[in-house]
């Protein structure tokens, strides 16, 4: 564990039935840095974020955030820890019954006693940061996917979290929105002094802004290092993933019985 | 044979586990109710959604039920020369039974299904998860106000059903069929007891309100986060609420009026 770690995951174990998500996973997130956790689809990256946020309880191991082991916290302590975290959901998860303004104001109104004028100033400044101050009165149904993602980002940073987590922030975005979101993540991390964790399988954009990268597969960290170190890695996993090669340790086919047996079983 | 016993046992265990989850869930909801004293505006919003928006279906149904009841009763009572007690019969039927039960069934169909679908969709679109990550307890913030609003609305809607039903009975009985207006109201006044009839009817509607809203919010919160899961949960709310209302109506009626 680094002396300036905000989050340390140690010997993490978790599975959904036979599907292993974490099998002795160790991850260290350094304060103030952007760390990306990459891996093939279905490796449990989103579940990992949910374990950090205390929404999913690991079967064993530690998820130590600012010195406190998240799975050991009681409900009140967990809620207190979450106040300093932000999570950008893959599906944006905006409250459909509230306007853009009220969505961003939601955490501020819930956790502070600020006057409505002050709430308004804060909300508009967050919306300005994501370039959507002009959309404050729109409803979530009136937003494009990229706009919804940016509103969700404004809401996630409303209380200036110390740890910001992004779940697949680039998925389903057009190139312009993708570049805007990439720039925003970097800008927010540096200007607000946050620590960022990006979960993604978008190699190009995620590595461009990351200080450190973890590559996970089959419940373990299979490679880690700076983006440059990872590019030079000789690990077959890292090579296949970063170069998008179809052949390698990660199989395209879901485990199945022999193809010929399946095809001709009924004939015999 | 063994397989059939095993499957029955499994099904019984699933039902018991679900009942256990529902009980734990409602205890968490009840623990969240005191917070609503400080933020009663959350309840007021839901009173509008759950209660006020159900008024139309309650009033229209009650009027129709009261009119038909009056019509049916009039011809039966006339055979015995007792049509003057029409007001009493209509009022007792509505206040004791039809008001709470039919209002309960309509409430389950209109407000219960809406509550389940809303909470289920919030779950499916990760709105509840995002609320948790913002350190806001969705049971306190989303479920508790809806539960309280449902429990408060149901007796008021049932009372409204009975009142409008009686009015419908009056319009047909007195206005159309020629029953004496004075007899209609005075016999009703003389023979409908406040404690035995009206209060027991209100008590029934309170019980129905708790059960229906409990089923509705639990089904929404426990729904599988998919389109099919929310659809099934909504269907279960209506079906289970209807069964529960009818079963509890029998039990409560036996307890309230059985010893007479």
C-alpha cells in the first residue's frame, strides 16, 4: 500500500455463483491520480465499483477507503463514507421526474441546509462546468445520451467528492461527446483535486488521461502500470487486450460443449 | 412423488423467504416514517399522486355502484312492502362492506399498480442505486412517503366511496323510483350506528390501506430490474392485493359482526 493511497483493495474475493468476479484481487488507488481499471466485458468491473461504494458486499478481503474497511461499516458510517464519493453510472440514472436543475440540486438539498439561492449558484456552476447551464430547465427525457451523461456527471460532483468513479463513461458516445467527457474527467480531477477511478474497456481514450492502469481478467489483476509500461508489457493478456487481437487468452466464444456434437446430436 | 414433495417444499420455502423479506422491508419503512415529520412535503406530493388522482375512478365507480345497488334493492324490498328502508340497506351495504372493499380493489388497481411500476422502474434504471451512492437511503426518501400517503389516502377514498354511493342510491331510489326522501334519510340515520357500522368500516379501510400499500411498495422494490420483472411485479401487486383485501374482509367481518 502506498503512503498516499485513498483506496486499497486487498485479497478481494467475490463471485456470482460459478462466475468469479474477484479471486484474490489487489488494487491500490493513489490520491489525486486518475486510475483506470480495464478488462474484457463481463469481468466484473462494475461490480468492483459497487463493492467500493458498499452496494455489494465482498465474500472476503478488504476494501479500505481512507483507512476504513467499507464492508465493516454500519449503515450510518457507510452513508457518511458515500458522501465523499461520486459514481457516474453507465446508464446515467437521472431521476426522470426531476428537471436537470433539480437532479443536480438533489444531493445538495439532501445533505446541506443551504439557502435556495446558494443551491442555485452551486447547481449552475456545476452545470457550467459540464457545458449544460442552458439545459437547466429541461427534463431528462429531452436530453441526448451524451447530455444525460454530462448532467449525471454534474450531479455526481455536486458535493465535491474526494473519490470519483466513472462506470464506462465512453460507452455509446459519439466522438465529439467522447472527447468532451475525456477532457472533463481530466479537468475535474486536476482542478477539484479529486481522485478518479475509470472503469472502461475503451483502451485509447482511457489510457490517454490515466496516470495508472490495472488490467483485470478472471478475478485477478493480470497487468498494471503506467499506460506506457502497459503498452510495453509482454503479458499475453495485456497484448491481446491493448492491441485488440482476436486470438489470445481471452476467448471470443462463451464456454460450450463441442460444436459438432451439438450440431449432429439429433441426427444420430 | 418425492420430486413433487421436493418442489412443493421449495415453493413453500420461497414464499416464506419472500414473506420474511417483506417483513424486514416494512420494518425499515416504518423506521423511516419519523423523518417524514420534518419533510412532510414529500408526503403531500405523494398524497396528490396516490390519493387525489384516484378520486375520479372512486367517485365514478361509487356513483354507479350506489345507483345499481339502489335499483336492485328497491325491487327486492318492494316484494315485501319494505321499500322505505332502502336508504338504510344501501348505507349499511356501502359503509360496512362495499365501500372499503371496492375502494380497496380500485385503489390497488389505480394507485397500487402505479406505485409498483414507479419504484420498479426506478430500480431498473438504477435511480435507486444512484440515490444510495449519493448517501440517500431510498427506503426513507422514496418508499416511506409513498407508504404513508397510501395508508392515509385509502380510508379517505373509502369514505368518499360510501358517501358518493349513498348519493347515487338516493338519486335512483328517491329521484327515480319514488321512495320517500324523509324515510330514506331518517331510517338510515336511525339504523346506521356510528361505532358498529361506520367506525368498523373505517377500520377495515385502514387495514386494507396498509396491506395494499405494503404489497405495492414491496413488489416495486423487490422487482427484477428488467421490463419483464417490473411488469410481473405490477401484475402481482394487483392480484395479491385483491386476494388480500377479500381474505382480510372476511376475517375482519367475522371479528366485527360475527358475535352479534
